[in-house]
C-alpha cells in the first residue's frame, strides 16, 4: 500500500518514520471487577472519545491503584492519542490534560520536541482514510502500534512545523465559517420543511382555496361515510367469494392451504384525541383503520432453505423504509414460504410504517413501489377504492409525524410500535379535492427543498475536498515559505538523540501484581 509522507521538499526536511519523532505507548483497561480501580481523579481516555481536536475531560476516571496494578499508564498533556480500532479507528485527539488511555489507543508522547503536537494531529488527520483502509481483521478491523510507528513522515524543521500549523488553522478557520453557514442553511431548510407540513395538516396551507371552494366540497364526515359504505360492500362481496372458495377447497378433499377469510373492516376506537389545534370546518379526525386495512408480515424460518433458495417473491424488512419509496426488496422468498407461513403479498402503493428496527428506523414511513411481502417489523397500510385517493395525503402525514409516531411507542428498554397503535393513529381528514391541493403544494415545495439540500451537500463535499487539499499542500511543503535559517529536521533529531543518550536513565516502574486469593 502506498503511504503518505514519503515526499521530502528540500534538504531542511527529513524522511523518517513516526517511531523516530515521538515516544510511543498504549494503555490498558483495569479489571472492572475491582471497584477501587474506578472513580478516582485520573482521566481515562477511550477510543470513542477521540472525536474532537482536544481531550479536555473524560467519561471515566481511574485511581492510582488502577495505574499501579494494570497496564494503564499516564501520558503527559500534549500527547497525541490515535484510535487503533473501534468505530473511531484512525481518529486522533490531543490530550489537553495528563491522562491514561485504554489499550485501543496508541499514544505519541511528543515532549522530546521533535514534532509539534498540532502538526502530528493534522498529519494523522491527513492519513486517517489510509489508516482506516489499512485496518485488518473481521468484525472489528484494527491497526497496530507497530504499524503506526513504521508509517513514513516527511518532517520539516520545528519552526516550519509551527508556521505550517498556523497557516492550516488560519485557512481552516475561514473554511469552518463557511461550513457553519452551510449547517445553518441546512437547519433552516429542515425547519421550513416541518413548518410547511405542519401548516398543511392544520389547514393553513389551503385556507384561501377552501374559502373559494366552500360550496363545492363534501365534508370529511360525508367522505368517511362513503368510504365505510364502500368497505362494507367490498367485505360482503369478499365474504361470498371466500365461502365459494372454501366450498371448492372442501370438495377438492381439502388439498392445499385453506383460503384465508377476509378481514372485517374495523373502526378506530372512541378514545378522545387532544389535537394541538382544532381542525378547520369541514375537517374531522379519523383513525387510519377507518380508511385502510392494516396488516403485517413475518420472517420465515431461516433454517428452512426451501423458504428462501430460488425465491422470486420480494420480501421487505424495516431496514428498507429509509426513503419515500421502497423500490428494491431486502430479500426474496419462495411460494412455499407464502403457503406455509403468515406472509401475504401487499400491492404496490401500500404504505409501510416501521414498528421497530435499528437506530432511528422506528416510526419511518415509506410506500411500496413493488408488490411485496414484509417481515413482522413493518405495519402495512392498504387503501382501496375511494380510500386509495387518500394515500398520498396520508403518506405525507406519516412522514411529517415521524417524531410523534416514535413517541407513541410502548415498552421498556427498546420501545416498539404495534398494529393497534398504528391502526388507531388519528389524522386530520378533509375532502379529496382539498387533499389533492395540499399534496400538490407539498410536493412542489418539497421538490425545491430537496434540490437546495442537494446543492448544500455538494458544497459540504467541496469544503471537505478543500480541507484535504490544504493538508496535502501542507505536508508537501507548499503551504508556507521555507526559511534556510531554520534548524534542519535531521540536525534536530540528532540533537534530541544525543540529549537522550546523555541523560541519566530513569528507573523503570514495575507493575505490581495482586497476590493470589
């Protein structure tokens, strides 16, 4: 693998390894079984804390006993800690306090004066992507301290290091101001999006349109009654068809799976709602179950390979609902799985709500762009007939209320939604004509917002590229002028080596071991 750091601009710079510019070490984790090792006054750094430029405080502290009886050791303020594995692999921070670290941190003590701590910090930032790529291992890739120490670096004179750091920070300061402006703009777009959707479902977005068309619109109550009548008629027809199918199944010797009985349309419970704002005249609060069938799916037994191998029926899990549409399945199942489990195929246009899942998945809403089955972590909302026209409006309502939906979860350590909660979610129902107006306005404005967000994302990427370009120029000696009067790096290193050779040898601390019980 090609490594950064092998370029030497002039004779004042030296081509060395990281081992030659600092004293390296790592720490340890004292036994968690020993309560007396924790809760002391010695800051203890873990790799998860290597996120900012400086470490000024730590989540945990050790006692002097922990230092004496473990491999943990205290590094001086100004040392640079680097994550060798974990989620922050390749990240670095400067200790702004004397601190101990765990064994996942490699620590460079720069107190000898060969390299400036900020110069090393920015150098690690420059090579961080290469360190991540160099990680070896399976579930938790890692780099070793020996690997870090062997990494080449082009070392400028110490005075030039300071000038380079000053220039980097000057340029980064301007860059950071621009990035903060981008973050502010992104937050404003998010706020505007939420305000737009809030106004839509409070009737404020179409207030004038509603006044202008008041005599032409049916009320939400009238629409709801039409939907109920149509659903009941559809159910009665499906019931007759089911009875005929069962009779045929029985006449066939009950061969195969018994036809599934159609579900009777439900109504939302009479639990009084407490809306933040009273709905406009002609609107009404309706439950999802008043206008749709709500179902779910299942995960077929994984060890039954005949449920999966060669399957061509799309199967969707909660991990697929992060976008407005589900266009690709999470996997495939077979006809056998469909026949022998509680799977059912939901039609294109079905709305999905994640009832549980990793991270921020719970409460996410999406729409099937394909016919598909689902697992048990998804609620599938099927709208038919007249109610199918409500789908776009209902979808935006669910998207808008993501946080409220998450808060409606039940349970303990990992709260979840369930079908009952989804069925009884209340939404503000208005006439189909007004819903169409609302959806048109939302989608035209959200489309423009999405364009602006994409433009902001491009600007963020440009800022990061510029940041990397600054670092590249810095470590190639192209960022600041070089001064021939500076002490060359080779001479500096030789002087430090000589001083260390002449210094009295410090006694090595022996780690105390505990007596056997």
